[in-house]
C-alpha cells in the first residue's frame, strides 16, 4: 500500500521490516538509508504509473540469466523500490573484461521476441523518464522502426525539436532499415538503458547494473549505448564480450544505427542538441 506523505526512511523500514537509522539524500528521487544492524539500502521513488513494476520485473529477468550482477531487490510497492547499496570503486580493466563476458552471457540468454517485456512486466514501461512500449515484433528492422525510432521521432517533430525536412531524413532511415540492419540475429535479453551511469564499478572488482529498461532486442543496441555516452575501459569490455560471443561482421559500422533510439529519446527529453546528433548519424547512414 502506498502511504501519502511517506519519505524514503519510512518506506525502507516498512518494505524491509527493519528499523531505519539514518537517511542521506542522493537526488530528488534517490536516497541512501541505513537499516538497523548495519545494512545500507538505496531507496528510489518513482511517481510514473507502473514504473516500479517495470523496473522490478526487469531486474529479476536480468538476474535470472545468472550472468551480470545486479543489486538485490529488498522490497517494493507501487511508488517505492528498495535495493541493496553497491559500494563502488574506480573502474578497473580486469572488471571491464569480466563485465564484457557477463554481458555476452546476458544477451545469449535470449528473449521470446523483439520487444517482449520481462515476465510479469507491463507493456507500458520507461526508458529513463520517457515512456517506452514493449510490444513484440517478428523481425528486428520493422520492430525497431515502429516501436523504437518512430514514436520519439514523431514526438520530437510535434514539439518542433525536429523540422519537417529533418524528420524526413530519419523517416528514410526507417525505410532503409532492412538494408542497414546487418545479419539477422535472435532476440537478445537487453538491459535496454546501458549508459555508463547505469554501470556501477563495485569496490569488489565486479560491475553491477542498475535502472534497466529491459526488453527483447538486438544485442548491438546495448553495446552502442555504452559507446554513445562513454564507458570506462570500453575496449576491454568488448574484448571480454567477443571472447564469449563473437559479434557479426560489420557491427562497428552499425553503432550509429543503434544509437538513433537513445538519441531520439534524449531529443524528446532534453532538446535540440541530441536531435542534431541523430540527424548527423542518419545522414551518414543514408550516404553510405
């Protein structure tokens, strides 16, 4: 039951059944809470309908692959999520290789279809603060255009962030997706929002992943997002990945194609600069 006016400390106590001894705010929606007996948890508030349910389903689905590490869910309701705190350390090359191997294993664990939600997860989910629908599709190019590019392209155009001619450039990329997509691959189990802020370098030498937008997708999308916003020791991550599961020929040339989705999401949320990045990539793809 959601309780009006309840704060992170009270929510942590209620959802874990342990007294909360201290609280430290990390952001407007995130707090660190100490529980009686010593454990520290992170308490996250999500006001968007279904956001907690989507995140919990994603965390559990990723954890079920038994490859990547994630903080354990200590408790949740419709508004609050309580997770184990992850003590962090500096990014480490050895941890990067181990993370790459684990990420390859996660992707190989698979999904029922492109766009499939995690078991028990809602169709209407989120990527960051943006709504994201998890609707299954038969093939990746059609699904990526219809459910990952076009919804955000239309919103950006409606808001005036993209001009009509600029939106047409991205529309043409959608039309050419079957030619641009590379070899067909089975649906992968994706984290779905794999920018470096969701990669925690644990002090124990192991990476943990947080804040998933999990769904069935193309594995190159997760890798492209790691590159888009910069990930420490990325080449070591890729070394570990390819040791476990080779990437398809031409994958480096497709990085930009997979970055169009997060860039369009960011254009909707944060404005023109990200739209210009998406346009530059789209024009390169069409000129190739």
